[in-house]
C-alpha cells in the first residue's frame, strides 16, 4: 500500500473519495467482519434501554393489544399520562425555540466601536437562517418531530454534513435505534458510532456510478446473496406485528455508516475514518478519511493527535444516570406510574363490566328449551317452569361494584404522575379556580416552568452545537452565488462585486464574513422558557420606561415589543412611511388656527384703537401748546414788524443823507478839476 512520507498515511488520503482502492479484498473483508462484530457489541450494550423505549413508544402511540386475562378481550385501556406530558412539552418548546423566522443569530466577540462586526453578524444571521429554513430539506419538520419524541424516550440525534450530491449543507434527524453507540462510552464525540442508513438498490447503484461506492465482488459476478432486512420488517418487529414472509427486492436496504478509528498505515496510531458496510455480511462499500491536514497535531514527525470531524449532535431530555451517551425521558420517569394507572383502570372497568352483566350457576333440574337465553330491554320470555323453581334453580355469581379504594389510589397515582411531569391544571390551560388571584396563578405557572428550564437549556445548547456545525460547513464549502442571491444588496462591498459580476471578490467577502475567531452562532430563541404573556409584559415594561423619561433606544424597544407579540416581517413594520394627514384633524387644526388669527387681529385692533386714543390725546395737547406758543409768537412778530419799519425808515433817511453827501462830494470834485484846468491854461 503506498505510503505518505510525512505521516506514513495512504497517499492522496485527503482528497480520495473512497480509500478502498488502497486495500486488498482480504484486508477489506477482515475490516468489515471486525466492524460488524463491534456493532453487535454496541447493540447488546444498550438492548435493555432500547426495549424500555419501545415499551414507552407503544404506550404513547396507543398500540392496540388483545388481552386474555382475566378473560379474553378484557379491558386494555392505556391512560395517556406520558402522551399528555410529551404533547404539553412540545406545545411549549416548539414556539419558544423555533418561533422566530430567523432561527440563527450571530454573536460577535470583542469590541466593535465602528459597527463593522455587527454588520457582518447581520449578514451571517440572514444567510445561515436561509440555509436552515430554505436549503436544508425538512429541517423544521425534523425539529418538530424531535421536540415531540425526545420527551418520551430521552435521546435523539441530528446528523449535520456537507451533501456530496447537492453540494449544500444537510442536517437530518436520526432516531436512537438508528445511531448505535455503546451504552458505556464516555461521550458521543469520542465514541464509536454506527449510523444505520436505508437505501434502495437503485440508490446504491447511483452511488457506485458517481464513484462514491465500490462495486462488491458478488455484485460484479452476479451471484445471489441474502437480501438485507427491509426497514418495514424491523418496524414490524418493534410493533409486535407478524412478518408476512415476503421479500421485496426494491425495498430499502440496510447499511451501516461506521465512524471508527483504524490504523491503516500500521504506525500504532489509529486515524478516524468513515466506513460504509452492508448489514448482511459486513462487505465494505466505502472508506473515507474523517479528518483533514489541519486537524493533525504532530511533534516532529510523530502524530500525537488527530481531531475527527464531528457529524452528530446529541439532543437529550434528561441525563441518564448510567450513561453519558444516552438520555431518559418521561417514559422512564412516568412510564411505570402510567402502567400502574393502566392496571387499576382496567381492573375497575372489568369489575364494572362483571357487576353490570352478571352471571352465575344454573341447576340441572331447570330445563329451558332453546338453550341459553339473552334478553333485550322490555323483553319477557315464556318458560315451562314456576317462579319458585326459577328462584331455587338460579344462583347469581356474587360480584361487587368497582372498588372505591382502587379509585382513590388511581387518583393518587395520576396526581403523582402529573407532579413528576409538571402537567398541572394551570400548566395545561385549565382555570385554577374562581377565587385564585391572578398573581398567584402566574407565580404557580412560573414555578412550574422552572422545571422545564433545565431541559430547555439542554436543548438550547444542542441547537447551538448544530448551528455551529452548519456555520463551519458554510465556511469550509463557500458558495458565492448563493451568498449573492440571499444577501442581494446587503453590504456595499458585496453589492459592488455583484454589479461587476466578480465572483472572486464575493468569495473573499464571504470568507471575511465567516471568520471563526471573532464570531459565534447561537439560536435566536432565549435560553430560558418563558410564556408569551411574560414576553409581552417585559415589552410593555420597556415602553413604560420610555414614557417615563428613561433614555432608551426607542426603535429597539418597539422592535422587542413586536417580537414579543409574535408579529411577522418586523423590519417592514419598522420601516413605516410618513403618516398620512387626517382630514378631520386638519380641519380642526385649521379652525383653531383661523380662530387664533381672528383673536390676534382683534387684539391688534384693540391695541391700535388704544394707540389712536393716546395719539389723539397727545395731538390735542400739542395743539393747545402750539396755540399758546402761537399767541406768544404773534406778539413778538408785531413788535418785530414795528421795529423793522422803524429801521426801514432809518435806513431810508440814512440812504438819502448818504446820497446827498455823495452828490455834494461829486460836485466838489468836479469844481476842483475845473479850477485845475483853468489854472493850467493860464
């Protein structure tokens, strides 16, 4: 067998889809026989646990069985104590765990001052929720079944893997009968696990044509082999039905997918592999490595540990005190009480039946023609015997009415079972009583729910583990086209890549979103089981705080209230358009504004009137003052005119005098010039 130089492992084991090509037929046959023997050991280790669960499932499903004691077809009523407890738990758990349209929430780790991680978390939550609700087939239906079955038998499993057929994540429900784990194993993660799978012969051929399964030698030669048991035969055996003895060659065939440690390279260290074998003879269809190069831890050239990839998630109701890989449910806890209730109830019915119909002894001396007589109401029979002969010849069987002691004991057992399963009247929706205060009823229901909180948290942790597996599958097998379609316009960088049709950029964007070191995924559901009324009350308390002036994020408060009330499509509700104006309200506002304007104008008119009156008074006062001033001015003016006239007269006199003086001077000057001329001529 070719070896790998680094770890001495088979060549190309990281990429090979089927390592059976590396082994001879003798080695494969030896491995198959050994694994088939190991499966039988694991089945025997938990046989008693499985038989108990079969009993509880028959009890819940009300399988009809004929009784021969104390007489044929005696009463065989099965009181639905376990069924009621399971239905009540399912009714509370399903809406609490899966009531949100987005079941997955990404939780960031570390600081995020700029909100970059929060934006990534929103995209991751949207994409993973889409994968779970829309891509993974029947995921919600499987969870619906799980939440009903797990309270009955205590354990169920989910297998999460990357489908080689569809190329997308897959997560399917696995019943405990179909996942064989040794009852004494330390943990589900470290245990050897054998998953019973059912395939049609046509599906097996399809896997062989894809290169995933090898063709077995007997198939190549066309030799006849014993056909595997069909699934219906196994279920018939569980239900106690008879085998019809016919074989359907097209029926589902039983295979085992064994998650096991094998030392294929003979180095002393066993590596994890997944082997698919046929149930009838242990022939191996496939061997695939259940690890990658990143999961190998070495010191020098020595392998010290290889971490296998875990496919299975264990959902359990209550931990089994005797096993770390199995759980217990109401069947184990309440089933024996239910059986006792069934016995007492059937005894009461049989006693009532016997006492009502009666019976007894007939004397041989009483001869009645026609044999036994049966009567209808209001019917009388004619016989050849006297009444005294009848009285002496018939002796009724002494019987009693149903026992009141048994009836009281029946009530005690039913009440004890209800206490154990927390199925009280208040918990199933019945009225506690007319005089019971509401606060008391709520307190009782809250205490009753506390019993379920531990169970609910275990299921919550299992869901977290399953979601983390799906997160890892998306990160390890990215699908850029799907990421583009789901997110659409969520994120500017992604949108730019979408617009440019650059798949590599979207792939880089997707890988950056699905970093494993700063983000984890959890269920959107709260980790505690609370009632719808409690959720609404919490939301109303937040609204009251906002109304009281406490500074809170109003949009977030409204969102939580809407979620508590169970509304759908909350983002659309939050993105409300501007409110349309109310016509009546607008008319009222217009009337108020008009009246306000009229009142304002009247106020202004009054102010103007008052101002006018003040101005009138001021004007009158000023006129009077002006009259007084005018009278004084007229006196001064007359004096001025008189003075002016006097001055005018003085001016005229002075002017005349000056003119006379000027004229005299001119004459005098002319005389002097004449005399000068005369003197010069001489």
